[in-house]
C-alpha cells in the first residue's frame, strides 16, 4: 500500500513539473506519456488543482502563476507521434533469445510492451516501477537487479546493483538519455544512472540509447556518458547538422528511416571494442 501511494505521488509531482515547465498540457498528452488512463490523469489533475498548483480548463491543465519554474527544466514528454517510431525502431534491433537490460527512466520503461513480440527474451529490470508493466505485458523471464531502491524514482542503485550485472549474459542494454551535449556527451538524469550505464556497456554485446530530445544541449552535467562503446542512438526526430556531425565524428552513421519520424545512428565500433576488452581480460 505504501509503495502504491508513493507511485501515485511521484506521478503527480511529475505532472506538476511538466505543466510548470510548459505552461499547459492536455489530458491525452499526459495519459500517453505516463501510460495511464485519462480517468487516472483527471484524478491527478483534480488533486493538483486542490493544492493550487494548476488550473483545469477544457481537457487541459494550466500552470498557476504561483508555480515558479525549476532551476533545471524537466524533459518534455514525447508525443505519441514521436515516441512510437522510436520504440518501433528499438524493437526492430533486438534479436530473439537475448537478455535485455531495461535501464532506469520512463522512456526506457516504455519499450517494455514492445518486447512482447520478440521470442525467447529474458528481461532484466533496473527500476522497481517497471515490474507491474513487465508482468502485465511480457510472457518472458523477468529478473530484477538487486541493490538499494531510490525513494524518489524507484531506480535500483549502488554497488550491489552493479555487481548484479555479472550474473546475466547481457545481449542488449537500453539506456535513456535526456539529450546529446555540444561536447559529445549523452546527458543522463543522475550519477547512479551513469554508473549503471557504464557497467552495462562493458558487459552488453550491444546497446541502444533512447534520447528524449533531438536538440543539441549546451548544458554540462555531472551525469553523462561518452559516445564510445554505444552501438545505436535513437532520437525522436532529425537532429541539427551540428549534432549530426558530432555523432558522425564519433564513428556513427545515419540509418535510413523506415517511414517514422525518428532518427537512428548506428556504430560498428562497440562490438570490436568489447571484443578487445574481453581478450585483454582473458589474457
């Protein structure tokens, strides 16, 4: 019961953050982004309105003037038109009979239902909030990494979480990044996400990074990952020429779209780098 209440509170805080950042959002946008019903969203908005954080108006929620912006803007939830092609492309890359790590973050978690169509998968979760979705959508072996649970996000973190990766033959790891930075780094939500990402990249045969924004960020953030060692980067739409050049200089090449809006960049370096590391460790 306590966990359920915490999940509801975290969802409502996230909604309040998004509306504060963007001024207003529609009920259907929030429903799609959070993967809950519009009825649930309306209940959340009623609560937030009672707290004086928003005003409801004709199917949308508007931030109140007293709701001051955060020091660091939160990422905008992707619309369904942008999100679905990203998830479809990621699904098309994952081969059957693999172990797939779903890293922390809402965007990574939304890939879970798409894995149901891939036979023989074992799915490894790094966030306790992903358990209900995995149980509801997957007829597959589902595992949960150990470690300390972050009270705010539900993500698993700490040394035990990193050591837990050693028990699984990772075929794929799914990482969520907020944006690509101008200094060729993928910006992550936290240092714990960075540590897990670094460890997973060392162990996985291939990796997919789902990037929440196609815009090149000028921010310098403590939590980040270099492009080296990543095999596939998927963005919601075509990036700027500068962002494209950064990825090409890092050894990526653009992949033609299958009709979706997403932009996909692939590198053939990671598998070779990983093979070299493995050979070095064996010697």
